[in-house]
């Protein structure tokens, strides 16, 4: 089953980005856009953004919105 995570983030220049992460079939795709009328673009996430994704996913575990198996797969996708 596919999952989608989203949050707002600011870069070092103070620009506000809408971050959307899709996790489906063991693949993780990070996208972002800057404004309402701009297109989504893929990007390489920072360590902080990976930390945020894993904390968002961890919050879903107690509510059973994500299984432990899916969570472990997601953690395994993080580059070292």
C-alpha cells in the first residue's frame, strides 16, 4: 500500500517549500514546490528531511496507519 507524507520546510535562504514524500513498493520519492502555481520537482533530501520523514512515519505506528514492516522498509531506504 502506498503512503504519502507532507510538511512545510524552509531552506537556508528563508524560502518556504511544501515537501511531499511518496513511499510505495519500497521506493521513496521526495518532491517539493515553492508556490501554489508551481510544479512539483524531485530533489535529494537532507539528513534533517530524512529525520522528519522517519519521525512522521513513527507517529503513524501506534495508530496502525503504518505497519512495523513498512516502517522498517522505509528506514532501510535511507542512504548511509
